C-alpha cells in the first residue's frame, strides 16, 4: 500500500509516516498542501492522510482534487476540530474517513488499512497462496503453519506478489508499490529483498523469477 501523509506539524507527520512504515506501507511525507498537490500529480496513492489546516492549499482543497480525479485514492482527514458539523463538512468534501486530533495511533493504522482494502481492486485482509498465509491486519505471515519473521519491506513485497494471484509482477512495479518516492530506480533493492524473502520462506521455493519480466508466486518448485 502506498500512502501520502500531509500535515504541517512536522513531528506528527514524521511520526505517523514512520509508524505506518513499520506496517510495511510505502509512505511519502509533505508538510503543506502545495506539496501534497504536487505529489498526487506525479504518484498514485492508495490512501492519503491529510490535515485539514495546512499552509498553502488546504487539506480540503487537496481532498477535492483527489475526489474529483479518477485516481481512486481513499482520503482520511485529520483535524483538531471535533464538532459534528466539522465531521459532516469533512465527509461532505468526499473524504472517506475522518479522525480528530489527538488520536490513538493503533486506530489510525486500522483506519488506513481499512481504506486500503477498499481501494480498487478490493483485496481481502488475509491472503493464502501455496501454504503461505499473509494476514494484513495482524501483520503476520506463516508457511504451512510456521510463523515467519519478515522485515517490513519483505512483508510489503510478499503482499504485492500475493495480491497478484500468480500473475507476474515486474521489478519496476514492486519498486513503485513497496518503496517510497526516494527509491533509486537503478537500485538492486528489489532483487536483494526477493532473495532474502525466498530464504525466509524456505524450500521448496514459491517465488519464481520470470526472465526479463519479473517475479510471481506459484506452485512450489
């Protein structure tokens, strides 16, 4: 899942982004509405977490831009205003969800995950392929009942591959979906992550390399 976090409270924005990354989300951060508009013009996000009161373009304007496009991005608005009218106004902008500050981080994660599942195409919260079970909400992976300790990036790559349902996923698509905007397109990070992921999944291998195309989840080799 790729997420945009936009909030002029830099410490809060950075803390939210770092926390979401621990749940294997690729997160881009900006601190004003103009930066948010610039990023959504370049990247496609599954979910945008927007503060309503930002300098430059407001969170409301960014929300309108997203909901008026065909990007399919789900929007979670953050605000210090807790009144019913404020919530109604926020949802009236086309936002999918609304959370008032201060908030419990666990609730924010749950709401972002729920919005991500609603993005098209819909993805079930638990995926199972060839003995590998990935639970998005619990952030756990098992193979044949054996728990696996994956890094956030390994979890994200496996999630993308399992979502594809056996289809081939290119290295470029993995880089786009599992890394943030600062990822070097010429890096070997995808190859290295797939290699360590294979080792942790064990034998026989279920991740197959398709020459000149990418990777896929398939029957054990």
